[in-house]
C-alpha cells in the first residue's frame, strides 16, 4: 500500500547545499506528500545546521506547505520510521578536505576530494560513519531508501551495498549537469522544436569517472554531433565550479563518448597538477576556496528575510543535486520509471566488472529502485581505465572497512594519479596520522 | 522531425491473426497516425489475403478511420517508403508445419513449430525469405522498423540482426500472456486496489524459452507469491492454445523464476511426447488442428456483415500478439519508454551469452528501439539451458544461411529434445528432401 | 627430503583390476621403492579380497620383490602414514550397478555406470564414502596422494577437491587407451621410424566426456590424419570392452577433435539405447555381463599356480588402468614432469568452466601434482556440451553431499540422456528407494 | 623426419651479446647439429658485426666444431632455408635508445628502453622491421622458428603472432635470471642436497612485467620462503645491470608472488624517476652507459687472441640470454618438453586476457613450440595492472602497424608511468619528429 505521508531525514543538514534540496522537495509537493522533515547534524556543524533550519522553515512557510521541521542531533530519533534518508555529510569537515589536498600536493600528487590519495582518505573517514548510519537504519527504518550524496559517493555506495541490507542509491550531479549541457547545445541547433523530454541520455562508468555514451533525440544518436561541438570548442559540459577547458581531440574522437569533467585528472594529469599547485600558491587549494564560498553563503542564509534558495548557491557546483535527489525520491515513490543516472549495483550492466560492485549507470527508476539499462561493450581503453579504478575503489572500500595497510597500498598503487615509491608510504602514513581522530580502523598503525 | 502520417506494411497479410493486428492499430488511431496500410501476400495465400483485406476495409469503415488499404503481391511496392513492416508469414504454409511435425514424430522426437527438429526446419525455410525481405528494405525503406512475428521469431531475428542493417525487433505473445496471467492472479488477491499499470514484470531468455524473473508491484517482488499459486495449482500461465498443466515443483522452487509454457518441452519432455503421439493418433497433430481452426475462422471473416475481430480468434493462441505489435509501434513512434518484452541484440543484458546474439528480454522502448534492462545473474541450471539453446539457435542460423550439413547436425545434436544417432541423420535428410522447394541452401544434398 | 620407502594403500582391493595395478607397481620397482602394500576391503568383498591378496603375494614372490602385503578391513590402520592411496571401490557393489541400469531401462533411459541416471546414482552412493575416506586421510596421512579410480571418477574427484584438503587426482584409462590407439595408427603408417615417446597427445573435457585435440609427432599435428583414418573406418579408438563402431562424420569433421568412446551416449543416443535394450533382453545388461566376467576372473585368480596377471583381464576393459595409476605414482614420486591425462582442478585450463571444478586435461605431472596445460578455445558445440555436463556434475555433487531432492532434479533435467517429465521423478524416487542402504543423505525422502 | 644438419641465422649479429649466443650453441653441439651459422647485419652495424664474426670463427675453431660461418648484409640469402632465426637487432641503434630516454626525461617521465614512452617509441621503430623480416621468412623459410630477443620483446612478438604466419617465440633473460637467483637462495639454505634440476619455477605476466608465482622443490612451494628472504633484504633477484634494491613489503606480502625487477618502474615510480634524473645529470642516461660498456666490450672482442666469451660481458645484463635462446632451440629440435618462460600466444593461460595476445608464461617446450601451463587466477591488483599494460601493448602494436596518432595516445594515456595532458602530445610529437627516419607509419604527421 502506498503511503500518503512521508518522513524525510537529512543527515548532514548543515550542508550549504541543503536549500537546493528543500527547494526541490517543495517544488514536488503535489506528487511527494512529505509531512515530516528531520534535519540532523552533529555538534561541530550545529551553528550551520541552525541557520539552515531557519531558512528551511521560512521557505516552507512562504509557499504554505504543511511540513513539520525538526532539527536534532539525535540521529536515531530522526531515522526512526523514515521513508527517505538523504545522506550528505562530510566526515571530518572541510578542514579534513583541505588537509587531504595539502598532503597530496606536499608529496607531488594531485590533491582532490574524491580522486587519488584525497579520495582514498575521504573514503576511509566516511565509510565507517556511513555503515554506522546504515546499521541504525536496519533497526529503525529498514525499508527506507538511502539517497547517498556523501562523497566519495561511488565508494560509499559500494560499501553500503556490500556490507548492509539498506536500499541505497548513490547520487551525483555530474551526469545531470552533462545532460543539461547536451540539451543546451541541442536547443541552440534545433531551435523551437527542441523538446528536452525527448532527449534520452545514457551514461556508464563510475562515480566521477563517467562517460555519456548516448544521447538519443527522436530516434537519432546525437553524441557524434555533441563531440563535434566540443572539439570545436563550443562547450565544455563542465559544472560551474570547474573552469572551462578543452579535451584533447583523441579522448573524444577515439572512444566516441563524452567523458565527465573529472576525467581531466586522468587525461590531463600534468595540467591539473600544475593548476592545483598554482592555486595552492595563490587563492588556496580547492577546499579553502569552498570554505570561503560557504562562509559567504551562510551569511546570506542567515538573513531572516531570505525565504528561498539564493542564486549564489549555483556557483558552488552543486547545481542539479537537488534535481537528482528530489526527482529520485519522486520516481521511487510514484514508480515513475524515468531514466536517471545513479550509483547502483552493477548486475552485469557494465560487462567486465563484477556483478556486486557499484557503478554509475543510467537506470530506470521504479518503486523497487533502479534497474540498470544494459550498456554496450565499452572501447578497450575506456573499459581498462574503469576496471582499474573499480579495483582501486573496491580495494579502498576493503581497506576502509578492515583497516588493512597492505590493502590500502595495493589500492593506491593501482591509482594512476597516485605516485608509487617511498613517497607513497610516507604520504599514506602522514594521512593516517593526521586523520587519527577519524580513521579508527588504522589506529594500530599510529601506535 | 517526427512524421505525421505513417505507412504500415504487413507481410503475410493472409494470416488468421491479422484482424487482431488491425484491431490494435485502430484502437491506437489517436496516437499512431497511420494513413496507408499495405497488405502483402503471395499467390498461394491469395484467397485468404483477399478475405482479410475485405474484413480490414469493413473494420476501418466501421470506426471511420482514414486509412487507405492496398492489397498486393508486389512486395517491393508495399515496402517502398514504409515506416513499419510487420512480418508474419509462414514459409511453406501450414502444410510444411504439419509435415515437420509428422517427420519428427515418425522418428520418435517431439514435433513442434519452433522447437526441436521442427523449429530447425522452420528456420531453414524461413530465414532465406526473411533475409530477402530485409535486402529489399535496405533499398526501399532503410529506416523502417521491422516487427518480426514470423516464427521461429528468435532465430529469424538473430539472422536479420547478424546479416542485414535493418532495425528489427522480434515479437512473441508469450511474455505478454504471462504478464496478463500474473496480473489476473494479483488482481484476485489485491482486489479493487490493484492497478495493472503498477505491475512491472521482467523476463529473460530466448524466444519460447523465457522466464519471468521479476514482477514488481508497489516496490514489492511478487514472483514468490505467484510461484506459490502455481505450485498450489491455482493457475498455469499458459496461453489458451496450450492445455492447462502443472509444473514439477522443483522447476519453480529452485530457480525462483516462472518458466514460459514452451519450457514444458524441456522439463516434461516425455509427457509432451506422449501427448503429441496421442493427439496425432486422434484429432491430428497440432498443425492439423490449427488448419481446421483457421478454416473456421476464415468462414467467419468472409461474412460481409462482420466488421470487427471475432471472439473465436482468441482460441487460436495468438491473443496479445496485436497488443505486443501495436504497442511496440506506438512506443517507437512516440518514444514512450515503456517496458516491453522483445527479441533484440543482447548487448550484455544476459551475462554468459554473446553480445551480438538475439535474446528475449524486457527492454525500455524508445524511438531508437529497445534498450534491454540488465538481467541479474541467472541460476546455473537455467543459464546452462539457455546457453545450450542459444548455441543451437546460432548454429541453426548459420546452417540456414550457409546450407552446411555438418553445422546443421552440430546444431541438432545440441538440442536436448532431438535424438542423436543414425535416426538423426535419417530425419534430417528426410526433412531436407521433403522441403526441397523451400530449402535451396541444401539443394546440393538432394542431388 | 625424498622418502626412500613408500607405503601404498589400496581401497577396494577386491577389485578384479587389482592384479593390473600390482603388475604395474612391480614393473616400476626400481624407481618406486614400495615396501608396504596394504590391501583394504569390506566384509562384503572379503572373499574376493582374500583371493587377490593371495595372487598378489605370489606375484611379489615370483619376482623376489621386498614388499610386505597386509590384507585388512581396518581402513584406518591401512591409511596411517600412507604415501599413496589408490581408491577403486564400488559402493554397493555390482548389484547396485545392475540395479541402476535396470531402473534406467525400465523408465526408457540409457542405463550406464557413469552416465545419465546411473552415473547420478553411482555418485550419490559413492561420494559420501569417498569423503569419509578423505576425512580419515586428513587425520592419518594428510600429505598422501589419493589416486582415484573409483567411478564416477570426475564427480568423485570434484567432491574431494571441493570438500576436503586431500591431494587427489582422478584417473581413467580412456585417454591412455586413445593415446595407444593413436600410436598404433601412426606406427602402421610411419613404420620402423615411429617412436612412441615422441608422440604427445593432449586431451580436454570431463571424465568419460573427453576429446583428443592434439597429437603432435616431430612437430607435426597428426589429429587430422587420425580423423581421416577414423572416417575411413580404419580404427575406432574404443576400449576392448566397447564394441567397435563408427562416428557420424560430422562429429569428427566439424570439431577437428576425436571424441572418446563414451561420447557415443551423447552423439548416438538412440543407437545406444536400442543396443542396451537388446542386450538387456539377451545376455543381460552390462553390469550382469561384467559380473559373469568377474566370476571367471576370480576362478583364475584363485589358482595357486598363477603368479602373474592373466591375459583374460584385458577383456574386462581396464587395460592401461595400471599404466595410468603406476605411472602417476612414479611421476609424482620422481617429479618426472611427464604429460598425463588426469582429472584435476581446472585453474582456467578449459576456458568457460569455473576455476574450482574438476576437469580431465593433459597435465604435466610434478612432485606437487598435476599442472594442467592450457587448452585452446574449444569449438562452440563442444564447449556447450562440456559446460552443460559440468553443471550436471557440479549439481550432482551438491545433491550427493546435501541430499537435496530439488538439486538432484535440476542436475538430472540438464543431462541430455535423461528424460524429463513425470517419468523422471518416478525414476529418481525408485532409485533413492532401492538404494536406501547407500544413500543416507536422501533418507528423509524415504519416510 | 628430424633434420640432421641445421642452419641458424642471426639478425643483428653485431650485438655485443652475440658471443653469449655462440658460446651457448657450441656448448650444445652434441644435441644441436648446426652446420651453418649466418650472421646478418646492416651497413650501420658492419664494423661491429665484422668483429663479432671474427670472434665467432675463433670460438668455433678453438673447440673444433664443424660450423660454416657466413657474415652478410644480404638478409634474404641468410634466411633462405634457415631452421632457426635469432632476432636481436635494435632499430635505430643505441642512439635512438638514448634519444628516447632523453625525450622522456625532458618531459618529466621515466625514460626506458621497453617501458613508458621509450618502450612505445622502440616498438614503433622496431615492429615494421620485424614484420618485414617475417614476410621474408614466410617466403624463404616458412617452417623456421623465430626466436625473438629484439626489444620490446613482448610487443614485437605480439605483432608477429597477429600479423604473420611465422612460428615465433619471444625471449627474455629476466625469468631465467630470477630462477637462478631463487636457486642460489635455496642452495644456501638446503646445502649439498639441493638439486637445481628439481626446482620448478613458474612465471606469468607480460615481458618485463612478470611475476614468479611458484617455485616447487620436492613437492613443496618455496615462494613464501623466498619472499621472506627478500623482505629480510637477503637478495634482490635483479639482474647485474640493475642496482640492488628492496621491494616495499606490501608488494610481496599481499600478492604472494615475486615481481621482476622491471616492476620497480611501476611500484617505485618516483624513486626510479629520481634515480634516472640523477644518473642523467651524472654518468649519463642508461643508453649512454650501455654505449660506453659496449665500446669496451668490442675492444675486447677485437683481440685476435680472444677465442671465448669474455667474463666482462656478464656485467652488461644479458646473462642467461644465451641460455634461454640456445636451450629453446635445443628443446624445440629435440622435443625435450622442458619448462621455459617465454612470450607466446596466451590461449587462456592467463585468465582475463584475450586468447590471441602475447604473454610471458612458463610453457612446456615441444617440437611444435611452447604449450603454456595454466596459471591459477591472479590477485586482483596484479591482474588489473597486467590487463592495463596488455591494453597498452596491444594498442601500441596497433598504432605501430597502422600509424594512427589517436591510437598512439590511447595507448600512452593508459600507461601508468606516462604523464597525460598537453605534455604528452608534445612528447609524442617530438618523438615522432626525431624518429622520422624510422617511423614511416607516422610520416603523415611530420608534414
């Protein structure tokens, strides 16, 4: 029997992205009958969470929706009986992200939130907390759907799928953004007649390592056209928080697919490293920039006259997060069978990867969750990179769960943007040491 | 640009099923703007085709649709500029089917239209004609969609996908029928609240060797419930033209999936053989029964007062053929993205089968054709049977195209309902000899 | 450190084949320093075992070897400290084999010791005993090598490899016989110059479902030549106990490989069934014939003047058993790295089968056991049959270990020489009922 | 019929390694009846070749062998009727190798003869010449065996196996060296009793990316013992030309296998890069050091009193090349069925790699060439690296054959020791430009 009133719980409610989410939920109030919204955060994020809760109350009041908001540090109360749980926390906060980036750069590697050594560190901090939340869900809301935005989303989703019984879907705004970019490009050339509903894009890969391999419009394949536009420099398809750039021709030409912007870390490694070094010596590393942007956003959110999502939020890079999350809740609740691009169990969708790993693939969303669309065989050079990175991810999840130092090194040594040698062990040990508050699984190494 | 007027061509229009198809097209006249309907048949079927054409005209007139009907033996004129081509011919006619059944029974094997030696013979008669039609389509309507009902549908579709450039989808009413049966079972237990639109069934396998592996309703998996009903004898899910029966428990219990009725030839081989022998000694083999039913149907169709599909047609077993075909045209034309169960290129949907073979799988239908939904790994005993039969099919297609006697024997020897030994070569040679008018590829063996 | 005195234990010493084994061991006395030979049998086989023990003593005495023979029913004493254990027992004796054959024929299926329903029944009787022996070996001689001749050798070996820690190798004289036949054929055409040591044959498949895919002589591939000879009727390569026959041409021509004689049950099913029916109505089923031959052999063995293997034993079909077993012991003991054709863990040797299943493949024999030679990809029709039968075997092993009725039916339904339908369950239930003394795992079904 | 006199042809006879080869051939004169030795080189190498020819004559004379030596630039005359062809040329000479190393270092990548950008460049120079030689062999000595030492041996062998009909085996002294090192380690601990003939090592991987996964001695697995020794710093198993070093523990501990020394480029990338930079700024890059060593060697070879291989040659790193090559010829000629570690067609030996690619695996050597031993499933982190590098190799071979710039970039971008970004295209274009005399396939890019 379909429920007529829904309880939604947001873990990590103090995120600056939360107003996007609230906006999306309110836009769908006719199809998604939420009557309880629980905002959860921890002591360290309490000030921000309080600001967000205030803004949320004002946004709800403005449109006159009937949703009860509860702000709490009591996660178990918030989870009890929930229908949807949105997970969007950052274990260790922005300070940890900044630290990850700085350690990586110190050892002459790319420093990044979800890639390389930084992605590894983030996974090791985050996965234990994510699994703890899922254990609570198994007891308090076993049938709820967990929508995971928490980064690194692919690895966190794989950890949950492999180690808990929770229905989890990993989300990311990257494919959604690429889809919107493709639509813009097509609209320009098709003019009035263009109907975005008729565009069907399909993606395959891993989180932050995904390719658009199809964009059908009225039965025609438009990827070759989009590739031509990209090669001509007419668009970049990268999110707002990533500076415009152009792909080396061969990356587009040979695969016939469009890589997501994060693939620049792999196809333009040296350029990205130099850019990061320059930034770190100038305005600060990415984490520091984000911190400053966040501070400004919270100044805005604090304004008692503000009762809607401020435009400035879009600069933060999270655009379409809300669209992805709210649309997913809506699709599950209403069994709408739309195609979305999510992180879910592979089930053979991408040939050459294990059945039980998490992949990012276009899936039909039903009331029982995503059903991946089959993916035609990928070009060898793309498949090999995906296989390599999936092994990195799977070994990282294993290391994060078991606290095994050798497995951590096996994972990192496979990652093409991580340097091997003495420097790797030094960088790993420093990471573990500096994160000792958040990486209990490696506590034996700090003694 | 979406067309506003469609030309539909029916090859083998003299089929007794055609009124089903016409009814389905007329029911969809608001979403499927057909303005030309070409009915094609050959000299041997001309009398029947003429009767069908008359009934078609009356059905169209009755509802006042604006569709021009053309009956012709000029296949090329009918194909020129077509948007959809429905292929539903029977190479060699019912006489050949009867002959197949009789030869098989003579050599103590199961005689059947699409299975065993009969299925092989049917493929060898049909594939050369199907490829000839596709060659004409490549020249005359290269972008048209071919909807293939022509049996053996799986092998014919594979031959077309491997040897031509035509957009082809193979169809069968078996999954549609099983879906309807599942809906009936669920309606009885769910009562008023049951909404058939909310039922999402999924199938995987080969044509006439397919399993329903999922039946979601409001996020719940109903296959275990249906299996319980089947084990309790509450339903059979078999089409009207197949007598009710009950599965051995182990077939349902161990796989957790529901086999289609044709799988009785494999799981109840001895029973089916004895039944066929009894029928052949009584009312005649299945082909003879069909022939008699058809004669009665054409008596009805001939009636100048009849302007709708007569109820009696449903007894013929073709129920839901029309639904499948018309719904598929509609879904392609309108990019409706519904899930249908079709024969299409595997593309990894079923793990353990080649990418390029034809499989029967639930697929999302778009304006660019079906996109298969990923299928979770099948139970070993099911996968092995499917792999075996796919090899039978692929080798049969190869033998049918190349006229290679050894390959024919390789194919047949793999088929579990075909007996091997001297008897196999005798049966095969008799089949080739008796079909010499329709199997030119084996002409060298008749010298 | 290499041992200088070896203890060899024979389980099922009362077998009529034992004199072959003894002869082989004595022939190798210079390279295989056996000083203890333990002959084990159970009460039911005691009379035969006593006769064998007497003959063994006389054979040893004749050549003046220094081997102490102990005949015992105390299996544990015999296993303690053993270096090699030869397992060649028949659970339930010849009476059970005769019963298997008769039940199968009663239900119109092929009745056979290692194939079809008979093979299944044999596995279910034998595997529990084989595992019990291995449990004792784990305690009493954990480093010993188990040479398994006990039929069905492939399934028994798989059960041991999957469920115990014992070093086990499955043996069969079929490939050895085929190799000898190939050598004879080549000797005839090559004359004096032919050196059997230079012939390198290679086999792949499963026990009693094996193909010779290569026969190299001086760098040349001779399989095409042998196939020509077989097609011309110049040889049959079948063991003495199997009547001469000729393969259908396509079986040889298309695969380019030479099937073992047991494959006649699959490629000439109808002929074999008719032959068996005729025999059963005449001289008796195969088990009965074997029983009569055995009785005659034991009359000979009893003769106190006999001190060597009598020629008549070769008619029994076991020729080269001794060669295989003794040569294997020799190769393991001396690390001789010769190529032998054995049942061992697949480890990827045959692509398309699981790593951990037992296969029959040509392997280099070392002091750490067999290392399979890689097998080139097999022709599709051959691989599919092997995959199917391996699933039959693996499911049979599972059913035999777990006593699961559904799994038993899943296994049998896959087997192409087993008929499905009501008749299958009747035949299985009768098998279980008649074997209730030997199939405790299915005891719950007899209540 | 086995030949009684053999013609051996050496392509690139001016190599400083040739005296090793000659020594090995002479040591085997009783089993390998060579009566013609053809030494081939090109104008650029003529002086060296002449010196080698002189030394060869003296070595032959000293032991009184009856071998006719012919030095020639006429490759076709040398190939006509040859039984064995040893290919050991360096396309572009040491100057090209030095250039490769310098370009790589200029663009901050590792510069190496067979790895990274240097390996790619070497392949692009060498493969066209190797294929040309094979075309001549197809005409002039189609049944001869090609023993390929020419680097990069794995890629050259793959190119030959895929694009010609020649029987080719790729050779490298790395596994042979590791086997000798293992023997030394075991001899120390086993003392007198150690018999090197009883040691059976097994390797799997690619050329210069190979692991020892087994070292059996008297039925015991010694790899864990060797790993302990390596972790304790007791040996390095690296060839003389590679400085001693110690593996990070995790590399040995987690895989349970022993990597070859070249894997330091992958597991200790940063250390190797720094070492190379230091060397380049000091004594010169590796190519320059080799050049100096070679000059000294040729001074020795020139000495008319020298009639044997001088000890100094071993410092050059080529130790055991001769053993590998001569032993392989011997094993093929005599069908000796010894195990050697060679580059050959995979045929499923390493699961997860294509059947038709070249791999470096332990194989039984017969008169029809190597038969790979099956390799148990490799640890995930090892398999992924091998798969990645095999794709690099396969795409490099394709780029080298087709002269496709995009494919070249696809290959290089996959290689973990190649940096991506603008710098990659700059480095590749400079490589192509500087090698324009040797890379005609890329001529279109230099216009």
